[in-house]
C-alpha cells in the first residue's frame, strides 16, 4: 500500500454535499461558496486521491464508481471527526469569561449570540457593578457622568 494523501476535511465535506445534492449549483449555495470555487476544490480532492469522483452531466452531476465507493467512507469520516470534536470539548475543563458592562447598556443581542454559539455555556448577570475611574490614554483621569458615560477631565495637579 502506497503513501496515503493528507485529506483536507473541508474538501471531504464539500464532496459529501455535492454527492448528496448531485448538483454543483445547489451544493455551492448550501455551502455558501461560489460554484467555480467549489468545482476547483472538488478537483483538488480528486487530484489528491488520484481518482475521478464526479462526472458533470447536462442535468447536474453523478458519482463515478470511485465516488460511489468513497461517499459512505467520507460520510463516516465526517461523522467521526464531529464526534472527536464533541468528545474533546466535553473532556475539557470549563472556562469562565467575565464580561463587564454598564447597567444601561443593551446587551441582550450579544448575550443571545453567545448562547447560540456556545450552547453549553452558562451566563449569569452580575448582581453589583462598581464604577471606578479608569485611566485615559490621553493621561487625563476619567469620571462617570450621570448617563454612565465616561468623560475626560484634566489630570489633577498636586
């Protein structure tokens, strides 16, 4: 058995979508990439494997014998990779990210986005926020105004 090529998981994923759609235009739309780029990526995969996986037809595409043999293995590879990622993430210790913000700032969309991107994360609003002067890059001191916005004041001289 000769040297095995390094498989780019992204290319394998592209192939599985094209093979399931049997249409480059629909696959490109699903993958949110340009059709010519998708065609080039499939060619890269075929070159790496040394076999033709797909044939274009007037009505779309069809799998070659090599493509039909490769598809279930590619799907299994993608599933295995997904499971490996989930297993690694589950074994990792929990991490804490603390985000501070002024109480009049609307953060609901940002929190919703974080919860969507990291569904296993927990969030809890802070029960107290301490406002303290912060250094200003201009060398001036800062103070909270009544609207909780920071404004620069001349640096005190002593």
